[in-house]
C-alpha cells in the first residue's frame, strides 16, 4: 500500500479569472504620424479590471495586426509579458507596445515608477543621445540647435554615402571634412556618434573607422548591414573605434552570437521593435561580456521617456537615443502627447520621474488629433 505523498507546502498560481484586478478589460490603439517628418509609431492603451490604465509605444503596425492583438490580449493579466513576447514574436512593434503598456499598468497599480518595478535605479539620471534629423552638416542644423537648447551634449552625425565611382581615398577625405565641420557646429563640449545606417561595405567601414580613430567618437553606429562574424571582425580587428549594432535585431540569440564573437561594443536594440522587458534580458547577456547598452529609438515621446526608465535600471546602460525634430510642429506635437513633459536634459542628462508608471500623463486628445487611425 502506497503512503500518501508528504505536503511540502507547494502552491500554484491561481487559474485565470476575469475578475482579477490586473485582468485587461479594454484595449485601444492609435497609429501616429508626425506632421512634417512623417515619423510613425503605434501607441497602445490597456485598462484593467481595477480601473488602472497603462500606455505603451512600439513601431508602426497595421490596423489588422492591432485588431488581432486586441483579441489576444483582452482577458489576460497585465503581468503576462512572456505570453506577449511569444504571441507577437512575428509582430515585434506590437510586442513592444503591448508589453510596455503592461509595465506601465502594473507599475501604476503598485504605485511605483517603472524603474522601481525593474528592481530600483542604478542611477538617478539618464544620459541622452540626440538623434538629429538631416543628411548633411547643413540639414542637421535646426535639429542640432533644438537639441542644444534642450540641454543635450551627445549627438548623432550622418555618415556620407559613397558612390562606387568615387575613389576610396577621396571618400575618406570627405568623411574627415564632414566630421570636422560637424564637430565645429557642436562646440567643445559636444560628443558625437557616427551613424552609417548600415550603408557601408565592411571594407569601407573598416577604412573609415581606422581613419577617424583620432577623432575619438563615442562609437561608429551600424557601419554595415552585413552582420556576419567575418565581416564585422574585419572592422573591429583593424580599428579601436567602438562599434554599435542591433537596431534591426529582435532575436536575442543573434545578439548572443555577436557578443560571443567580440564584434560589438555597444548593443543597440530598437525600442520600437523590442519591449523593455526583452531589452532588459539582452542587457543581462551583454553585461557578462562587458558590453554597454544604448537602445536605438526613432519613435515617439512615450518611447523616449520609457527608455529613460530602462536606462536608469540597467547597470550597463550607456545612453538613451532621443529623436530631435527639426520642425517646430513635430516638436510641439511630441510635447503635447506627454502633457508638456518635453524630452529634455540638463547638462546631457535627464532626471527620473518619481511618480507611478512612466511618471507622466498621456494626452489622449493629442493622440486622437495626430492619429491616422484609432482602433
């Protein structure tokens, strides 16, 4: 006769219940387009059984994708980030928006900031990197001047594209002149990231990185779209210029490969394609390789301020990228969405909001006014 198993006091999670305070009862979404730059992003609002709400931002998504997300998420608890990660693996923009909205909702229900929900801040301010609009040293001037007025001291500069008929030496000389001209515009306190937007061949990128070593740039961002180990090794083995990569990557295992091969110095996952929860996992892997994290961001103001929370919570964070509009209409729209909380810094750093969730109120009237579609 079998003896009954001893009771070790093991407890299991309770079954799903629509009456749970964190059960999602309402799902709204806005497909936002900025009036001048045309920058697009998706904002999601979730409301729970308890009446708490949360907002999240991700990259552009279609109306059909949003409608399917509503059906999948409604009735789930706002703590089910792993469900969202697996369910929306093929729609990364919505994985980011929905998961981030869950973070905001849960943090508001606990009456703590998101960075506190992540385990508490490792610092009490976050460094900002201004992503300037414009393709050359003249075009970036309005965006640069706005960023400087907003207290930013670190900026991106666009790399020159090379015509195949232009000799490599002439191209490198032109790059040196551009970097010198943009350095002069920024002033003595400015620091710069060279943004190639994956536009160079590995060979050209290696040559440029070597030629610009003495300029002491913060890093060389997305030098090439060829992300194989041998192509990237060609750049990193020939230069001490730090390399930033990853704005199009959503697969954590792909980052693991880059880190293992030693071909990346700054991890650059996109906030529009990866939720904060997912980037936090990426950052934990990067930390074991002594690699910094600086999320790429070319979306809206909710994403920027969410990134500040992440930056504060990560021990290996470097800077949070901020899109800086060249046009006043775009800038006013972004401030309107966050109820006047502008994307600003003091001496290069943004202070943390000591309020629940993201720490600011989202203006739904502004979302309605600038939405291509409300779903």
